[in-house]
């Protein structure tokens, strides 16, 4: 009969640092000591000393390789951006995994690590259905939106990524929470967007802009005071665009009772 309990086994099996895809060596680093002695303290043979010298050189070169430097810069940036965007750990790990796949395809050379990592994060958010816009990531990474768009298109083509587009409804809760709107207005916003989808109003439109316009219309219908300027600030959509999308919703949805 074994002397250890299953709990002991589980505890013993968890020793060591946590592994993570966003660590350069995934938490599985090795260290080749500089001294030419074995574990018992005896000096190594001339042949073994030469072998370990070569191993140390390879180890040192691999640690300073371009890919390792790219990983170090990228994963430091990944932590910073994910913190600003409030991304779940699962999305962070998935982003690190995708970035490693991109590096393996040898398409990082000559390209901005920051732009590639930011595009990777956006792609992961799209794949995992985590509502974050290009503008969100552009602001968090301090990268121009046009550069991010161009890099994402390149990445999507090279990696054969074609995630589903976001729907306006995915942004309603986020905007409503920032405005502290009632559940009633949120429900009405969802209803308005559902009507828009049936009338094909939201086709090819910015989903965040449609969500912002629906919220403004719903709040007005429910006599809940909230300015276009405040909605603009929370959503990142200009007040002019919100007015245009709202006008389009009213015109195309028609005289449907929204209350």
C-alpha cells in the first residue's frame, strides 16, 4: 500500500513555476552552469568540456536571438495592452499562442513587433468573441488605427483568419454600463437593434456606432436623460455619426412601436 495520499501526489505534482505561453521560454527555462564539473564535483574530461562549451554558446545565442527579443518585447506589450483593455487571462494566453504561430511562419521580419502584436490581440478578440474595437486596441497600444487595420488585414490573409464580424448588440452592455443606464433602456436598445437587423439597417455599418445610436434612441424613448456627447465619449464614436445612424434607424425601421 502506498504511503502517500492522493492529495500528497497532487500537491507534489504542482511544484515549479507556473507555465505560460506569454513567457519567452513558457516557464521551462534551463541554465547551463559555467563550471566544468559534474554533479559530484569531479572535473569533466576534455571532450565533455568542449561539448558543454558548445552547448553554452548555443544557449547564449538562442537567448539573444531576434525571435527571443521579439517575444520579450511582444509579451511585455501584451501585458500592458491586456491590462488597459481588461482582457481575460484566457484571451491573453490565446494571443500569446497565436503570436508564437505567427513567429513560426517567419512573417515577423521587417515588421513592427508592436503593430503585429496589436493586430494579433485584435484577431484573438474577434476569434474569442471578446468585444474590443480596432480603436480600443489602437488607443491602448498607441498605434495609429490605419496602421493597425493594414497589419490586421495582412495577418488575416497570411494566417487564413476569417472570424465573424461583431454585431452591434455585443457593445450595448458595455456602453450602457459606462452611462449607468437602466435595464429597461438596455432591453429597448437590444429590441431596436433586432429590428434593424431584420430591416438590414446594420449591414456594413460600424457595430459600435449602431449600438451607440440605438442606445441614444432608447434612452430618449424612455425619457432617460443622456447626452450624445457622453455617449460619444464612452463609445468612441463621434456625435455626428451617432446622429446619422440614429436618423437612419428611425427612417428605415419605420413607424414601429419601440416602447
